[in-house]
């Protein structure tokens, strides 16, 4: 019997032919909400990472990759429900996301319940790979400690007095806690901390308390700001002229849109996770070239992170040879993989991706619409003594 006849007979008798296996990856991310700009970058980067790592085939181990999108809406309860739906109803083999740290923390137990891998990208809170961690969680995104230690290296010089302003939720609180810990190993001094609600638009009271605490202190003085989303605390506080008290604003890196505000801060120092013109490696070269061709703009902060997550997923599937969770965990613990930032390593103890960071100083070019984070020095993995914070 010819194959075509067999197929026709199968259809006539109602028999089912074996379906081609797909590898289902759920991207559960905050597609709508205050961080949707970050979310779009993350998704674009993820798709480009999958493409790059599979050589354009979108297949691994002979199976097609299917990406299932779920909108967590920057709401923890929705993120938890969407991940459960992806694993329970859609049959996702593994998941990636989300953007918001609060959403990520709500999702972690779901991965444990379903015994499926969740690659956290780009949520930053230390507790994701710390106190709330379980063995099914891996993170390609940098954590608060990596942000903190790199900024402490950049700012923590002898005689510097530092105040902090951060959002009053997991991202800000964890970030400042890690920054304080890292700064304790330097010769700088932390003087005062302020926390504001995420929807704050008037920073007058916070700034005045900082000014009063700092104004009579000797030496260099910095106000280090950790903030995500709107509100523009840096611009609004700068308009209050902190320089009259000898205070300069400092912060970490950010997306290109946010870097537009950095043009008001020439010479400002900090440390960043990524800026497209800093890393020099083949993966980043491909990302910059392809992103410019497809979107007419350079890749941004979270595009690089999304790409790293996509590459990590493919490399893990290749190494494991299957979608079996235990095989993936074995493959991923200690796994090294190349990203737009260069080498990353999943630390076996807590599954946090170790990675380089970049000390920058803002350069202003009238022909560029944002402040340019000009590289001062790459801070390599070996200089980033990232604490292991999980208790399991």
C-alpha cells in the first residue's frame, strides 16, 4: 500500500496519525501595565534569542519551538494564574518571565507545584533567587546584588557620603538592601535612605529630608536613585538644585527612553547591566545589526536580557536532549552560555546567572538624543562577589 493510500485510509477510519512534537515555551510577561515598554523589549529579545540560538530554524533537537504568550498585566495574582494556565492547560514545557519582581515572586511557587522550569527574566529582586527561590527557578536577568555591587564599585570611593531614594516595593527595597551590604565593603558611607510609593510624582518631601541630612557633611556627596517606570525623580530633584548642598545625583543604567533624561547629568557615574555600544562580541554584533535592520533602532536594556533568556533555553534543551525537567536542571546547573553581554554562568547553588557589569560615566553628544553611558571599566564576573541568599 502506498503512503498516500494509507493516509487516506487512516482519515476514513478516523485513526489519528502521531502529531509532530513541539517544544512549548510560555512567555508570561507584563505585556500591559506600567512596565509594558520593558516587556516589549523582553519579548522582542526572547524571539531574537531563540532565532539566533537555533540558527534561524526555531527548532531544537528536531522539534519545533512554539512560544505561548501570556499577559501578567503587572499583577501578581494574574501572573500566578497565567503561569498555572500555561503549565496546566497549554502543556508548556518551560516558561520565561516576567518583568515585575512582585509578579515573579507570585509565580515561583507555581513552577514548583508543576515541577517545571521558570527562567526569570528580567525581574531583579534578590529574593527571586534568594529567600523565595526553589530548584525550578533559574534567572538570566541580573539581580539586585549585581546592580548593587557594581554601583558600589563605581561610587564607593574614600570620603564619599551617599543617600538613597528607591521605590517602596520588592525591587527598590531589595536593591537598597544589597547596595548597603556592598557599600559596607568600601570606604564610602551611607547616610540616609528614603522610600517612595511607585506612583509618586511629587518628590519634594523626600528630597528635603535628604538635603537636610546631607547639607552639612564634608566631602563628595551622592544621591543614588533606584527607580523603574515613570515619575522622573531624578529630573524633579535636580530641578530643586541639590548642587547648592554639594550633592550630585547618581544611578544605574536604564532603557534608552529613560537615558534621555540623563542628558541633564553630564559626567554622572554609575553601573549598568547593558548598553548596546559597550559589549564587543559576536552575539551582540548580531543583535545590534539585526535590531537596527528590523526596528530601526538599537537594541535596548531588556532586549539583551530577553535574548539571553532565549539563548539559555535553547542551550539547555540541546544539552539536556529533552524537555524532561530533571534533565534540564542537570544541564543548566553550572551551564555557561554566550549572550549579548558575553559569557553568563548559571551558578549551581541558586541558579543565578553570573555576568559582567559596566561602570559608566554619562557623556552628552548633541547629535544623540540620550545621555551616553560611556564605558569606564567592565566589572567582570570574578570581581562580583554575589552573595548566595537562598536558604535551601
